[in-house]
C-alpha cells in the first residue's frame, strides 16, 4: 500500500494497482489514511473488464477517507472509555469501575443467595518509599503490587485501585469468611516477597480489612465502610 497515494480530495493509483491477478480480475487497493498516517487499506475485487473512471476513483477516495475517519473515531471512543474506567498507572479498574463491579456482584449475590467479600488493602509505609527513592520508584512498586494482587485471585474476581496506595478486591461466590481470610493471607505472603526497585530490595507489608455480604451489609457503602474501618484497626496494630 505504500505506493498508493490517497488524500481527502481524491485518489491516485500506480499502474500496477489495477493489474489483473492470474485471471481473477482486478484488485483495487484503496488506502485508509487518518490525517497523515495510514491505518489500513480497502481491497476491492472487480471483473477483469472493469474500467474505473476519474469520478469512480474520486468516489473511492472519498469513501476511504470516511471509513478511516469512522475507524479513528471508534478507536478514540474506546480509548476515552478505557481512560474513564481504568487506572492509568496500573491498568486496574479505577474507582468508577469498581463501584459498577461491586454493585453488579451484590445484585448477583442477592439473586443466588450467595456471599461476597470485599478486601480493603492499604500499603504500609508507602510514603517512605516515595520519600526515600522518589515517585518513579513508588510508581514501579505500585505496578508490581497490582500484578501480584491479580495473581492472588481468580479471573472472575476484581482487583481495583482506588487511588494512592489503596486497593480493593471483590471476591464473588465464596463459601464463608475462611475463603476471604485465605485470600488475604495469600496477598500478605505475595507482597512480602522481595521486590527490586531502583537498586533497593523492598519487602512490602499491607493492612487488609475484610467485609462480607450479607453479614456486614447489603449495599456497597456498608461493605466499604466496614472493610475500611477494619483495615485501619489492623494498620494501627501494625
């Protein structure tokens, strides 16, 4: 497609762009260009006797420009939607998407008469990492923490970052408190494993508060409040 030149005003084709291919007819290559960069191409097959006039080529150039614009708008919409729902640093669901996920999880739990656990996680002494090693090192540590948290849960569960060094985990379809405690223990063990950041080896500690549905409430605010309070009590002990 590099030899095919297109613009918003029309289309120019090299001589071989309309060459027959082994008796199958003509293959017309119409590039898709957004602003100045090619993003793909349209391939049109026509019978061998087909003749394209200047108006035909101009129309094809116009169509390719419209298709390229539609593709770029769709891509931009997807990027904006992701930016609105996912944390830029860690790639985890952000606060907005977390609230959507927990509301959905609670609705499913009510229908099935099941149980949901919410784990509220705060990294101990995270500020000291930023102060000693700098914010770039702190960001690297948060990214590593996010990856480790995801490895500690099932694919159906949700790990989200609320902001700063605060994370939450939604566990659906659990049998009881022991399941949530087991995941919390797994998280503790995972985070305590050495992490090399900026030439330093860190052993991360976290305070985790657990709330259960329906025992601690039937809505997201109640679960968040209970989990947050228990997290702070544990942090005070730590």
